[in-house]
C-alpha cells in the first residue's frame, strides 16, 4: 500500500512554488517582460495616448497649440508624426530612448539619457505618459501568469 504523508507533500509544494516564484522574477524573465512592456508603452505614446496615473485608462494626449503646429510645419519631423499630431515625437529621440531596468524582483521603465529624462519631465506636466494603463498592467500580469504556468509545467 502506498503511503503519502501530506506534511511531506506540503513541504515539497512550498519549496517548488518558491523556486517558481524566484525564477519567474529572475533577471532573465524580467528582461523579457521589460522588453514587451516597454514596447507597449512606446507604441501607445507613438499612437498619441498617455496615462495620468498607474492603472488609469489611456487618454489622447493634449492637442498641440496652433502656434506650435505652425512651427512644426517648418521642421524636419520624425516619419511617425505630423505637424499637428500630439505623440511626443518631434525627432524620435526621446521615444527612442525609452528603456527598462531590472533589479531583483523589480522592473522599471525609464528613459536612458539625462536629456530625454529632462524632456519627459517637462512634457509630462501637460501630457502625462510614463504610467502603465489598466490594460498594460493586465497584459503584464497575463505575461507573468504565462511565465509562471510555463515554469510550473516544467516541475513535472
């Protein structure tokens, strides 16, 4: 007759799930999640949408002032924008500087250079954009769920 002590199973399960959690939030996994999440934020901003606070809904970025639209008509603009499009893309440099940083169990989306950070701080006053929307948080959670599911599947 087979005899299984539930206490032993409980200890094994806690140990295995602890390893899954550790692997799911490892630098390797967070880098993959960081790339996906940063791309989502980049694409949202490029489409002309911002987010006022983490978990809020996406909103169109504030329209550009008429005088600035006229000024932009005389500029050499990035191909993904137009003189009247409010998508934080004049030359594409700031948006191209969007990156992520991982630490143990932590992911941060940020700008690489001091110049881009300064620009972003300035434009964020009227056009907040460096927050994750409710949909982006849900997508991140789903991606993390997929990582955990994959790791649990490997336990077998």
